[in-house]
């Protein structure tokens, strides 16, 4: 099932997406919302970030193809991205005026559905609502020069997520591809993660309690490339669809 948050006629709704139709739902996203009996064309709604997270956690260096010559980390390496950096399907990635080397990072993103504290890997699936596509936009020069990654990873618009959540995926082998202006730059699947999705989520929950709606970026594969004003970034996740965002200079 594909579940989205949408804006329609001035209101914000949960919606079940079926083909080109959005079926509006009533109730909490994570507590079995019910059908309102109202279906509207998908083209008439505005897709929002699929959840409202208290936190966004991303895993660094989690594909061997991305690690390159760097040693694989012995355990998942998580870092935080500010929720204020979130944007939805179709919204622009805005390059800060003083940025010089901004890259896109295509990732599979897990959406937490139940509060998770110190859970085991075997318990992870029961706490994940579903999966979506994410773009962990990163300013590489700032990553190298700054003591912390605040502006490199959490500048406004540097976390694109969507277009919706697919609830019927298992994390063993979800495909992910990143494209710039239609050209494939990254391509892999989660079977090639250094640390599995379940291991990452269980590890994070040992130290940081995860709440419904929280987003877990599971790592980016291969070699990334710079994006510039006028580009279009696409992240395609198998079973979910395509997250598409234009790029413009701030």
C-alpha cells in the first residue's frame, strides 16, 4: 500500500495512492486511518513530506562501493539531519550562495511506525511503517572543512523525501538508483549494504529512541556527483517510485 501526506483544498490529509488517484483518509497516519470515501485525481493534490519526524538519522559509509579505499566501519555510523531541511516531491533543492561542491545522494529511507527503544534486529520489522526514497544532499567541501556537518548535511532543502511510503516492502534487497538530468549516477540495492537496514535501526535504537514518523536514511551507494543550478535530481527506489527535485542556486 502506498501512503502519502497530501495538501488538498487547503487541508492536509493522509492519502492512499492507487494509480493516479489519491483516496483521502481520516485519522492518524500510524493508527489505521479510515477511508473518507473521497477520491481525487493525484494531479490535484500537493504531495508533502510523507511523515513529520522528530528526527532524521542517516547512516554514513554503508555501501562498499561508496567507501572506496576507506575501511568499512565496524558498526553503523549514524548522524543527524535537521527536520527543517526536509522537502517533498517536486520542491527545489536550493544551493546556498556560498556553496561550491554540492552532491546528491540516493538512498532507501525507512519510516518508523512504532516507538522503538533498544529493540533487537528481529523486532525491527514490527516497528517500521514502510519505506520511501530519499536524497541526502551534501556539501562535500563543508564536510571536509567543518568540525561538524551542520551546514554540509542540514542546510535548508538538503533532505528530500518522497513521494510516498510503501508499506509492503521487506528490506533485504530494495533497489535504489540516483539520476542527474536522466543520467544514472548511482545504482545498487540494500543486499549490498555493509550493515543491514535492520542492524542499523536496532543499533540506533540502543542510544536514541525512535518515534513514529522518524526517518532513517540507510546509506548511499557508488560514487556521487555534483549538482548545479538547473539540474533535476531523481531517486528511484524499487517498489516505491521516483522522487524528483529540481535544483536552483539560492
